[in-house]
C-alpha cells in the first residue's frame, strides 16, 4: 500500500481559499488514482473530487464544481485540492485516498473503492 499524508488545512473565513496537499510514499504514485473525501461531525464520509492516475480525467461532487480543483504532480508524488469560495458548510476533515489501477483514465468516487487513506486534515470555514 501507499502511505498518504495530508497537509494544508486550517481556519479560513467564508469566501476564502485553501490548498490541500497529499504526499504519497512507499509505492509508485502514478499507479494510483486519487481521491479527496471529507467528513463533518456526525455525518458520513462524502466524495469531494477524484483524478485518474495520469491526471487526464477528473470529477467533482456537484457542490464543489466550479469551486474546487483537483490536480496532481506525479514527479513530486503529490495530489492537490485547491478550494476557492469556501463556505461554512465545507467545514470538515478532508482525507485523500489512493486506488491502485492499471487504467489511465479511470477515477473512483466511492470510499469503499480506495485501498489507502491518509489521516486527514481539518478545514474550518467561519462565517
């Protein structure tokens, strides 16, 4: 399995921006499709964004489209989540996850499809 460490979370006012990073180690990063999920207190973990292993395909939850951007740098073994126009409802712990795949353009949106998870980073958006 690949090891994942998220960073970049914090406290931001509504309308602000944050950029989350997820650094991978232990396996060949480009062999993994990556995803971002979040979990607010008392709620289930929900899909945020996903990217294929070579970065050619991406997808977002409806509420994140136009505000969030997922990207990856395979040379640096890192996946990013740029979050703009943040809202109090975006407050949650954000997790990155990895799915080993041979397919270049496939991404995954279900938490159960992922093999490895980071420990999460807290994002708090104040009103």
